């Protein structure tokens, strides 16, 4: 579990405990718990959205790296093939 996940869990537990021991009516306590739960849910959704953005960026970078590596390999293969055709014919003619 990440540090932010542990923090959210601890904050939730602390808030619930504080609300249960606070001198408030049952209805007020339920409203406070509901509001705090919604706030935490909103924060969690924000973190999920941030995670999705990070994953999308990583995917974009991976595709870019894959493309560059593929192009470099293709160029190297073409160069090696050309060199082999040129030097191979010379070597065969020498033998």
C-alpha cells in the first residue's frame, strides 16, 4: 500500500473515531460521517484520475520507445544486408 493510501486509511479511521466520540446527535454524526466519506471518496477519485494519467503517459512513452527501437533495428538490418551483399559478392569473387 502506498503512503497516500495508508494516510487515507488512517485519516478515515481517525475521523470516524473522532465523530463517534464527539458529543453530537446521531443524525449529526451520520451527516458528518457521510460528508467525510464523500470528501475521501472525491480525493480517492482524484488519485485514481492522476494514476490513469500517469499510466497513459507511460503507455505513450513505451510506444515511442518501441517505435524508435524498431526503426533503429530496421536501419541496422538494412545496413548489414547492404554490407553483406556488397562484401559478400567481393568475397565470393575472390574465392
